[in-house]
């Protein structure tokens, strides 16, 4: 569904050259739900804008939804849905008016646009909002409308840019269910960008990690987390037993990165669930009382720290290239 090779984008700003994307190779198969993650300024937004024809690549080639990105950008636009981070609805219109208008942009007749709009609003639980003015909708309702607008022409590939940003937990969970249904019930390929690690973990079949303009990791959430060197175990014991507890930790199969300070022994093992019972039996045999024990499974944030040296949650300033003015983005690419 998406195949990119050597995709690059260079900006010229304030007398200097910014390499926002430095040769991205990626592929997305039909029916996949793929997450595209990266710290601020990593090139994520620029790559998304290239794949959706909003900006032209400086170098490289790509095929999106069966069309050549350079030679047939109009064909790409006809075959994809794009839901921008900030949306693109007209606040003063009614929901049904906006839906039908978007359908007409894609060449549907008024009757077909109405039929398709009613179908989508029902699917996304906004059917009872058809006569509501858009500016009166809640954040969750408006986001579901954004998704409906991106699907009105029945694309087989949809790009979702930070779809749940700013939503409350209940609205996020509701939107997640709808995103899953795109893949599971309607066989829609979904390319999702997000800063929420739990969102990527819960939704995505595969994750692409971009940093410094290049793809640095590809895999399922579990595959990526397995690249971090095992589970971390933290055991608190009386200070007088610290050295003995550390020695017992060293005897565990695969134990590494062992540290002992004050009353805490920390180390990593391939599987914490298997190591903890063995450690507790050994401590009990030695008469070492345990005050507490914690097992920390690797998270996607640990993956980012390992692969990029920084957390996805870092509050960094985006690069000037990522902040380049683009104007108001549409709810989908018409």
C-alpha cells in the first residue's frame, strides 16, 4: 500500500539548509495498522506531508495506494484519506452539510454523498449530530467527524495525524475502538502518527521509528520492546544484607547491569517473571528479608531511550522545518 525508497526533503530557511528527512525507506502492506513515531523534529511530520502530497520530496521515490507519488499526485489524493492533527472543518456549518460537501469534492453525487455520510456517521457514533453546528461539538465528537470526513470517499488507505491529541481518556478509548474497526471490519490500511506510547502499543501491528530524518527501527511493539536488554528488577533489603542480595542476583541466569546502593539492588534479566521466584527462594534460604520488589517491563519509551538517546515524551522544540507554515490543512486531501 505504501512503498518509499530514499525519500528526502531539504528546506532552505534563513540562509541555511535543513535536512528534515534524510532518505527514508519504508513499506506498509494492505490491511496493516502502522504507527509512525519519533521525537519532535525527527522528520515525522515532513515525511507524512510528503506521503500525502502536501509537499514535494527533494529526492527519492514512493508509491502510495498504487500511484507514483511524483508522477501521479492527483491519483494519490483520490485514493487516500487524510485526517490532519488540527482538523479542517468549517465551524459554522452543520455536520451533515460538511460531510456532503466533502463528498462532493471527491466527485460523489449529492445523493451518493448523503448516503455515504449517513453510513459513516452511524459507524462513528455521530448519527444523532447531523443537524448540530460543528463549533458546538465536543472534542471527541469533532475528532470522530474529522475521521468520517477522511473516509467519505471510501479510501483503502487513511493517514491519521495525532488523532487523539487533546481528548479525555474516555473519548480516546472510544476513538481507538473506531480506529481498530477500520482495520478489523473494513480492511482499511491505517498509517498513524502519535505521541502517545500507549496508543501505539494498543493499536499498531507494526511501528516505524524515525529519528534525525532516518528510520532507526521497525517492528511490532513487542519486537521493539524485546530489543531493550530485558526486564529491570529492583529489590529492597536491609542495608546490612545489600552485598549478599547483590551476590544472589549475580547468580541468576542472564543477570546484567547489576548495581547495589543504600538498600536497593537493581539488575536486568531476560524474563523478570521467571527470575523473581528463583531470587526469592535464594534470599529465603540465606535468611535475607525482602522489604519490596518491583519488576519493570520494557516500554516503548525505553525503546526510544535506547535507540535515540532521548524520550519520546521530551518537551523539545520542533525544528524550523517541522514548523514551516503550511496554512490550514484540510480534513482530508481533496
